[in-house]
C-alpha cells in the first residue's frame, strides 16, 4: 500500500483515505506518527545543516541518556541501522569467545541479516540457507533450535556449545507473531548459554523501549551479555541501531565500528527518550493493549470463531487457529485463508492490519479509547460478514 502521509495513529493512502493503523510501522511507531516533540527536534536538527558522516555532540548525549534509562548496560555503540548493529554484536561475540557458531531459535525475527535467514532441516539443530543467493556454508555456522523446547536446546548445546559464540534470543518469537515466553524456557536459555561459555544476545530491536524503558530484559528479568536495539529508538522517523553490553563485562567496543547514524535519527531518539521518562506512556500502552485484546477475544467467542490474540504489552498478533500459537507446530496450523478475508473486511471499515498472519501488530501512545472502540467495531463487522458468508 502506498501512503501519502501519517498523523497520530492514522495513515493516509494515495487517495487520502484515513486508516486507523495497527501495523505500527513494524514497531517503530511507539509515540504516534508526527509526534510533536519528535517533529520539533527533527526540525531543529535540520536547521543546523549537519550531514551524515560526521559524529555529533548529540551522540554523546544519546549514549548518556540510554545509560541512565538502562544502567546495567555500558558501553553503547550507535549505528545507522539494525543490520549494522547485529553485524557488530556477532563479530564481538566471535572475537570475545574465539568461536564461530551461532545458535538461534526458529521463532527468532529474521530482519535483514543473512545469518538469521536460515531454516531448520534434517537432524535437530541442523539448518540450511533460506534465501537464494545466501552462501550454503551459512548452515554450518548457524544452528536452529525449536522455540520453547528446553530439552531440544539442551541437546543442541551439548553437541555444539563448545563451539558456540552466541545464543541469540528474540524474547517474543516474532517470526510466529507474538508468543509470551515461559519463565522456565528463558531461564534454561540463559543458564545454557552461560554454562557453555557462549554470550547471550538479546534481540531488543522490537521490544526495546516499547515493552518498558528497560525493554524485554526488564519485563522478563533477563540479564543478557549483549543487547541489540533499533525500531522504537528512532521514534519512527529514521532507522537507527544500537549495541550495548552488560556493564559487568567491562567490554570495550572494537575498532571496526560502522558509520554513525544520521543526525536526524540521533535527535529523534533523544526526543523519544525524553517522552518515555513519563511512566504514564507505558501504562497507557498496557491499558489500551488489554482493552483491545479482551475485546477481540470476546468478539471471537460471540461469533464462535477461532480467532486468537497473543499479546505482550502493546505488541499483539491475531491468528485464526483452534489453539493458540505457542511454537512452530501450532504456527503451521494457522488458517491463513480466513485471516486474509478478515483483514480485507477490516480494512474496508477503515482499520489497517498486517497483511500476513500471524504477524506482529502494534499500538502507539497516540491510540486512545475511542480508537480501540473503532478497531473493535471494524473487527465485529468483519466477523459478522464472515459468518453470513459461511451460512449462505
């Protein structure tokens, strides 16, 4: 879909038709489109005439601000994209451990990094490249573990732990929509990585700042060795990435640092953090998320539809399935055809959902009670229409 503009929690298509947005720009739109604080900061930065390729004094300010928000992490390295942040983080893990292998989970968000575009195949943990053009030997260096399977993780680490540099964890298994993780699984991953001498790398590119100021690490009580940030950090204005290390490691950033982020991204990030100092932001996100999820579940029950809503904070995913999506097996049983009908009917009522199911949806600080009511009315209309069609 081509967009002409966006404001608050709405986007406008090429015909200037407004749509209530639940897609959230992939998670980056945390405060709402065209947030006034962020816009004012960007305008001031644009007036300074600064070009990319130079380091800004604002980068130091941003690193200090991030350190205040997340005191357990230091130092911080800012990058121009999430991809560069990932490359830096994995290189550091390999140099630090003297090992080459990376262990990931099949539910991990793939992003743009080649190392994550692998799929499990054959014996437990064995992977192969998913995308044509990716080096075949990538499968030898990346092992894939089924999401949520403690025994499978222990088996793979017993086999390759001695050669593993990093265990990468996406805490919500965003490849499968949204899966609230169990404490047992998270503890097993953290302890297994530490026992093998591998570094635990937490993917906060979506959850960072969005779930809480301390991200998923705060919400789930995790103490990762390395965190990778992006998404909401840029305020939805410009791509930006960041890598942070557990302070107790005493890690030093390597010399081969990627280029710094563009000036507009840095000032947008500073403005975003200034807004997030207010605890009411995350409280509001949690309340609106609960309002929407509870309403969807009630409508699904009313119309006897197997519409499931998995939610953590302001991140949720919808799936037509008899059972909730909890792993790769339940993900494979999702009814995509029903979702395609559903999302089309919802959009005709002025609400935008992701085109693929189950795919993460996002609320922003700009979504109010009335907006949630509008979304629920559109969902009710879609389910009613599907019921009439199926009965005809």
